[in-house]
C-alpha cells in the first residue's frame, strides 16, 4: 500500500525540521560564536516586537477583565476578579499571545529574509567567502528568538496585568496595592514557572521553523512568499501543539 | 556604528527590565509563600482536614501568618498537619493555642486558624510543638442545621403573619391603641397604683412594727401570744365560759319548753296567758279589789279616828319621833 503523498510530505518535512534543529545544536555549541549578529537579531526580534506585543497584551488584560466581571458578579465573587484574571493571564494568555504575535512578526520576517537570501544566492556566496552561513544566519536567529521570547512574555505579563488593573477599575474599585497583593496571592510558582519555561520552547519553535522555511526556500519570488507564509502558519500551529504538550506535562507533574 | 550602540542600549534596557520583572515576580510570589521570611514550624493533628492542602494559609487572629507545609496521614483517624509560620508572630502563639481547620469565606480555600486560649497567658510555643486542635465546622452539617432552622423560621413567620393579619383586621384593638384617653386612664391608674403601693408600704411597715412588738411581748396581743401564764388562765376562762355557755343553753332550752307549754295553754301561767275569758274575769276581779281596797282605806281612816284605836296610833307616833331624835343626837355626837 502506497502512502498518500501529502502524508509522506508531512513526515518528510517533520524529519527535515528535526534534522535542521539537530544541526542547530551541533553547530551552535561549536566556536566561533557570532555574538555581534546575535545581539543584532535579539534587538530586532526582542526590542522591535515589544510595542506590538505590549499593545496586544494590554488589550488582552483589559478585555479579559471586563469580560470576566459579569460572570463573577453573578456569583457574587467580584473580589476574586484580580486573582482569577491574573492566573489566566500568567498561565496561558500572555505567553500565547506573545508567541502568536512573535510567530506572525518574527517568523514571517525570518522566513522572508532567509528565503530572499537563498533565492538571490547570497547564502551560497557566504559559504564561498568562508563564513558559515548556518552559524551566522540560522543559529543567531534561533538563539535570539529562544532567548527573547521569555523576556517578551515577562513584559507582556506585566503589561497585561496592568491592563487588567485598569479593567478592574472601570466598573469596580480596586486599589493599586490591594490589586497587586491579590494578584500575588493568586499566583504561585506552579503558575509562573511552567509558563515561563513554555515560552523558551515557543521561541525555539518560531526560530527553527522560520529559518528552516527560509533556508529551504524554493527558487523564484513565489518561493519567498511561500516560505514566509508557511513559516507563520506552521510555527503558529506548532505553538499550539507545544502548549498542549506543556499543559499535559504540568498537569502530570501536579503543578496546577 | 552609532546606530548599533543605541540599539544595543535599547536591547540592554529591554532585557534588563525583563529580568527585573522576572526577579520581582519570583520574589513576590515567594514572599507570599513565606519562602524568604524567617520561619518556625508547628504541628497539629486533626481527625478530618476537609481538603486542606499544602500551601494553604495559616491564620492567627485573622491575619495570614504562614502556610501549610505538609499534610500527612499518621493513622486511620489522625492527620498530621505541619505549618510554617513567620518568626514575627512567634511570641504571640502560646503552647495552649488551638488550631482549627476553617474556610476562607463560605466556599473559599481551606485554611488553619490558630487562636489563643481565652486565659491569655502561657508559655510561648516552640519549634516543632504540637498544637491542640478542635473539630472543624463542617459545611454540610452546618447547612443541615440551617435547613432545619429555616423550616422552623418558616413556620414562625407563617404564624406571625396570621397574627399580624388578625391584628390588622381587628378595629377594636386599633381604636384601643389610638385612643388617647385610654393612655390617660392608664396613666392615672398607674398613679393610683403608685399611691396605693406607698400606702401599702407604710401599712406593711406599721404591721412590721406591730409584729415586732408582739414578738417582744408588748401590748395585749403580745401578752396573749407570749405570756404562757396568761395563756393558761385564758384557757381556763375559756373552759369556764364553755361551761357557762352550756348552762345557758340548758336554761334556754328549759325556758323554751316552758314557753312552749305556756303557748299551748298548759299549767296555771298558760291559762293565765292564753285564756281570754279568764283575763276578763281577772280584770274585773282586780277592779273589785281596787274598789275594795279604797273602801278598806276609808275604813282604816275611820278606825284611826275611832276612840278605841286612837291610843295605839298616838303611841306609835311618839316612838317614831323619839327614834328620829336619837339618831340626830348620835350624828351630833359623831361630829363633835
């Protein structure tokens, strides 16, 4: 029985991405390290994404609070609003929103950049000139994405919680200090640490998939567009899959 | 180059603030779980912890002072709970303090309440000490009781409703309540009662004095009551009185019998009293006697003047005169 071609393609691509990731570890830990390029990529991936991530997180915090209020009021548990919203934000919403925004912004830019380099044969030229293109282009980007995503997630946590504070004060009154003491009363390490660890994997997935799609871009302008597009789609999907796996692991470890 | 430097600065700030947020969050969460405070441990055993878990709060006088470190089963009826409590409150928790499993609000998280014994004094608790525990209030049991209470309350309010309805429908009561003259009367009555009471008090006082006097043997009643000799005499008197009465009774009965007889006309007196013909005869006889005695008087007067008897009468007159003179002389003599 012949395997259907699309399923074969899927497994083939999964295998390729795995090999690509393995190559990242193999080359990444070997000197010489491209620190300058790493910092430059970190600046683009981290700092340049901050406004977008910040606005999204702020709106999410605000909206989630406003949306949750009526239900809690129905139960007479309005005072639980900060605690409940903060747990949802820290555990799930802030990391996911950050990762999805980053997948859209970083994944597509990496895919397009590497794709066009590949198409214009700059990568080949680099190899000829003696620079390891994988090390210079891929390792720095993946590493930057892996390191920046958690920091972006921390930022988005803080901004989303501030948004939630404003949201809680639109209809009700919660003082600044009461709000934060309720938030930290509700959040425990078992909420915060797994969600922080999760974001490393999100960043890694975004970097690996973006670079893979760009690095293996097909010839022509269409190939660049394709690789940018599929980098976003696949990395977004991967983020959800990782989230699913992460929640299972935290649940198994009893960190609920 | 300048561009790279400024972007590096921006990146550095971004990363640094990220790290500050990370450390701040870690610290704040940790301090909420008392990870960075100086702490001490105390233990308590319970029969039932109602779902108390590691990490739940420990409260002392309503303040969060620690967390639950461990909940473990020791035997089939005992659960040992280890608590971590801040050193700040160490001096306030006594050896006789009591731990209770409670709930934060009606449906909130479980927690352990530590309360001091009512006596207030005692030694401060030490590291690893075992606190006394009381049986926690179970929500189920509470709700069951509440249900019963509600039923009773329902019945009571129903009755109350009926009563108020009756009150509302009765005009007489309302008129009574609204009538000011009633109040006025009541006021007057109360004033009268007050006066009466005052009088009664005075009266009682007097009575008291009287009784006191009687007790002390003063007054007639006192003598009567207290003097045993007079009591005996009195007894005798009463006995004699009894006898007299008895006699009187006999006499009366005799008299009664006589009267009966007289009424019926038996015996001489009876005839005298009841026979009217005889009475007439008697009247006539009496008249005759009267006339006869008048005549006799005349005869006697005539006899005085008769010579035969004159001497006797004169002699008698002289003797009488002499006796009178003698008695007068005697009186003079005595005066002298």
